[in-house]
């Protein structure tokens, strides 16, 4: 039984004050849903104050990226050693980073290894573009992304990684994948590739989220799908009441 994980990816939103006000609003209501893991992935400057505010809660904290080197002359970068002790998780290879900041399958793989080496749980993002989807290339492209991301990673390490399948055409567009289609790609392509790499037992233990226009009104149907183990949510994770609704749906899916 995989514990669902509902994670907010705040992207480049929320000042420190706004982030702390969000925590104040959600920390009591979220205690009602221990069946789901919940996490907030926030901007770098908000992480330290958020870590303090989240101390006595069950809400995990994640960064949205990091560099793979431990330290060095890399102006503007944030090292895994800086996140250690503050964060539990780190998003790696989000499509916005692949698109705007030259992330490649190779840098994604390096970052995953660095995260694991520093006790951070990677949330590894994969997903196809609209053109690839329409050309029938989803399975080949996403399968290759998964293979490249997990290159050189042992089964034991793989079991602790979270994958987020986020079709690029569904991100920020209001056009989520249908629950059935998201379930099919996650099951056959993402978990299928993980099965070919690591075998049934390990692949069955890896949590795979769906991401892309998850909203309070579609979250239940998505979370009910057997292959979907939670969500990675942008826009709808910014409002406390919406985030609580998302976590509730994930918790209910665990109770099935
Ligand atoms: P939206 O939920 O805003 O579509 O963003 C999804 C996403 O990119 C989460 O990482």
C-alpha cells in the first residue's frame, strides 16, 4: 500500500509573509488527514522560515530545484548541503526548468543522485509536450525520461524516489489529463518502465503523482485512480482552502 503524497509546488509565488500566513491557515485543518503525506515546495528564501513554522506539524517541506555540487564557485546556485536539515524533499527536473533553464536528462540524473546522497527525497518530474502527445510519442518520450533519470540508481534508492507525471500541455492550462488517461500513462509507461528497470516489487512501491491543472473539482476523480499516488499541484496549492481540499481527496484515496 503506497501512502499518497499531495505536494504544492508554489513556483515563483509567495513572499515569506505570505508563506507563513498560508501555514497558519492550514496547519490545524490538515491534522484531520494523517492518511496522506502533504508537502509544500516553496521558493528558496522562504524555506528557512517555513521550516521553523512547520516544525511541529506533519507537513513536509520541499525545494523546487538545487545544484548537484556540495559547494563551490557557482554563483546563484543552491547546494544540497544547504537544503539538508531544512527540507525533506526537492523537486528535480520540472518541465519549467527543462524548458527555461536548460535542464537535461543528464543534469536531472546528477541532481537526483545528489539529493539521495544528502538525505533529500527527490520528486522527479517527467512529461510530454502537446506536440509529442499529438504525434503519439508520449510512451517513448516519457519512458526515456524515466530511464535516464534513474540511470545508475539502485533498487533500494529508487524505492525512496517520488515521480511526478506532469504532461506539459496540462500545466497551468486548466486542461488536466482525464483521470483514466493519467492512470494509463502512469501505470503502463512510468510504472511499466520502472518495472523493467527494477522488477515488480520495487516498481510497485514507488509513488507516482499526477500533476497538471489539478483543482478542487477534479482532484477526487484523479486520486481515485489506482496508479495515481497523489498530486503535484501548482495554482490550486496557493490557496489554503483549496490545498486542504486536495489533501482531503488524497487521504480519502488512501482509505479505499
Ligand atoms: P498547475 O497545477 O498550476 O497546472 O501546475 C502543475 C505543476 O507544474 C506542478 O509542478
